[in-house]
């Protein structure tokens, strides 16, 4: 019975099949001997299975599900105009958890959709060095919640506890990327025991990108590189 039920579900079409098409297929299969797969007279149990199969697929197309999909809003980072966005330090969002505030910073290192994105090896290296530096910082280490790369590989996110502004953390970010620019030696955590992909590292490129970010963006940073473009 279970195998027959699964075969019936497969015969009713994929999730992407139109609702009317599934109804038509279901009607044809309910006719005696009409199915080219089974060629058998269907009993009461077949009717129940057919109805259940239809609603399993139809539930994804119910008005309730469509209504939920229509109400989904863009997340904050998708509302930023990436055509106008340039490298800088931006407040991506502020979240309130009870009485506490968490500030998410957008550390944008390359111009989206204009410059080549960073490769995974240098992104990975910056992540290791950046996280190590921030977690050991004498002032900010207790406030650092997260430091990691953006999926688009044009920058990094930094989450700090507290209500902060971009201007306030310019010294911290400058210090961070000067540390990466000047770093020599073994990258922290670049070992099989410590990292799930330790061979994907490129310290030379990480230092090059850090130097570029420091000298072209952070030194003498202007207001338009601290606030998202309208």
C-alpha cells in the first residue's frame, strides 16, 4: 500500500505542476482502467489515496501559503542600493534584544558589481585574522559578537553589542586592517585540527586587500562613506 501510494504521488506530477493539470491527471487515473501504469480496477482505498495525494501537492498552492509569501519583506541589506554603494563603513541595522542593542556594521571593501569580488582564500584569511584581533582587543573584545564575510564577498559584517555609529568605530576598523596589512607569520587557526578548510588561505592577497582598504577608504574617510546612499 505504501509503495502504491508513492507511485500515485509520482504519477500526479511534480510540485511545479499546475493545479488544473494535477486535477486532470487525477481524474483520468480515477477512471476505471484508464491509467497506463496500473491498468486495474480501483477500489475505495484508491479514492482516498488519490485525494490525499492531490492535497499533499495542492497545499503549497493554497491561498494561505500564497498570502504568506506575498507578505515576506526584503531583509535590511537587500534594501540598500548596491549600484550606488561604495567601499566604506556603514550601519547595516540595529536590533533590540530586551534592553540591549546590537549594531551590525557593513564593512564594505570593494565596490559591488564594479570591482572583482574577493576570492575565498583571502576572505578566509581576513576572517581568521580579524576574528583573532577583535576577540583579543583590550577595549572591544567583550562587545564583539560576530565577525565574518558577506556571501557576495564584497566585505564583512561586524556585530557589536551597544548602540554604535559608524564614526565611533573608524579607529577600531583602521586598527584592525592595519593589523592584517602588517601581519607576518602563521595565520591563527590555519591547521586541520582548528579549521574545516585550512588550506584555503592566501595571506599575501589578504594583506594586499587590507592595505588597499586602509589607504583608499579608511584614512581620511568622508561622511558619504559612513552613511548608506539614498
